[in-house]
C-alpha cells in the first residue's frame, strides 16, 4: 500500500459551487494540473460557463492498493 494525493476543489461556476475531485496522483503538482484541466474543460466545453473560479482546494492523502492487486494469482 502507498499513499497518494487526491484533490477536492470547490469551484464556483457562474453563481453555484461545484466540487471537482481528481484521481490519485504521486505528486501534488500533477494533481493540481488535473484540477486545472478540469476547470479549463468547463470553460471551453460543450456547455460553456462564463465564470469558473477556484474557491478552495482540499488536499487528501488516500491509500493506493493497485500495486498489491497485481500480486494476486487466480486459479
């Protein structure tokens, strides 16, 4: 098991707050990059929003068991 970083971003889209959650990452910078990409997609996506602002970022350390699952052998 390893620890990874996952971000939850509180984002204001026009007049409502929405939560964005990234995947698990090895570094804070790659998680922040994914959060920024999510915001950029909202700005230019198929349903464009005129104002997208990051209100708060929550840094979560999560457990990653993916490396342990590769060691399992079936039948």
